[in-house]
């Protein structure tokens, strides 16, 4: 997103460069993926301004970010690009985040920031959070039988992934010294922006980790990657692709014996499953929020503050007066699903 020599010098290109090259990575400590998403969002807006408003990149200025332009951009993403509401929301977030940064640097841009922020994205339809049934979770975690060292490592990766509800990057970045296996055991996870959090781990997981460490880290180095694979003749941290491959293999092994294992498995599904299991077991949402590393309570509640069909049925059953031979019409699953989608 380089600046052209003929660009109008109202500070737009300097602000864009400072936002993407300095503010996002160095001040906010954003991940490369987040920065790439923000850059894509800004690039798409420049494309809209050029194609729909006839303003070439060389003439782009903060005057191109008025409310009417942003409203038209929102409609253009839906009608011309066919973006889903969630994608539109992400694109607008990139735009408003950049303008908020620019306004902080130059107070005269506050009106531009406020105009853009006043445009609301379309609402995404609410739907139940996708997660694994408990039999499927058990089958996946037990899929790598442990006959080989690689299988034992893979089994430990999946157990750690589930019990810590970690993001895939947090699993790949875990180090031996991040484990605390004494009283009240926990694992230190490094989340987005370099932030750390302590995730309690179960006693059974501790037993697995002790066995794993004895085999794969007989002389523990606190800085060594917890899960590693050979790279140039030396052990190096595993990659996200490796974790995804381990999970896919586990699904392929578990599916013949458990029909509840879905065709497509991904790492975030395991994270959501752990969160939902905790929620079903009665763990309060504020604690789940801390465990997941969410900064905002709304982020957690938007995904996990849904009762499952079974939880709703149990609650309805408990509220049903005794002596009724049959459940009321509104306890049927299709009725519950209709209520669930409201």
C-alpha cells in the first residue's frame, strides 16, 4: 500500500503507512494475520473509491471517507462483492480503526472518524455455536493410539489443545517452561498481541504431560518448544499446518467408530468445544472469558451464551408441573430449535 509521488499531501498516505507499519505491529502488538486483514480492508476501500467514485489512488485523501461514501461502500460490499455480514463488519472495523488512529494523531480528523463510525454494518444472523458432542471429543482425543513416538506426540498435542482451549498459535508457541505441574497446575499461554494468561489444566492432563515430558524432554530446557518436529536436523516448534494435519488424521481415525465426528475438523472447533463443555458444566461466563483470553465480555457471550437443546429441554422439563403424562407441544425438538433461532 505504497504512497505515490503525486498523492495529495493531506496526510492520508503518511497516516496509512504509520498505522500499518508502526501502530499495529509495534504499539498494538497485533498478529501478522490481523495486520494483513486490516491492510486488505483498506485496499478494498481504495478499490471502491477508484471504481465507484472515480477517484484514482493518487488523489485519495481523508475527504474520501465521508459518511455517504462509507454507506455506499457497505452496500457495494454486499451487492457487488457478495460479502457476508461478518466480512462486511471486519472490513468496516479495519476502516474505522484506521480513522480512529488518524484522529488521535490529528484532532482535525475527528469529524471524519465519527462520520465513518456512524455507519453500522448489517447484522449477522444469530446461530448456535458449533461444537463437538462429548462422544466425538473422546473419540478424537483417543484416535492416536500411541504405538509410535509420533503418535504419542500427536495425542498429547490434541489433549493439550482441548484442555487449555488454546488457539493454534498458542499451542505452536508453547514452551516447556510454560507448564506448572505442581499444586493447582496450569499452563501459560501467549495469546494475541503477546498477552499471556494462565489456563488451569486437569489432573489427567498433568499425568499425560509428565509421561510426555519424560519421553520427549528428558533433560528439560525451559525455552525449548513443548511440541517439536525435526527442522534442519534440530527440533523446532511445530507449525499450525502440523496441528491441523494431526487433527484431520485424528478425525479420519475416529470417524468409523463414532458417527458424531464431523467431516471437517479445525482447531478453533476444539477451542469452542472446550468452552461449551465448561459452560455446560456450570462454569460462569466471566471465568470462561478469562480462560479464552477474550478482552471483552461481549466477545464471549456472543459465542458461548447459548443454551444447547439439551440444556433447554432439561430446564423446560424441570419447570413442567408433575403429573403430566406427555411433554407439552413446545418441548419438541423442532419447537426448541425455532425458539433457539429467535
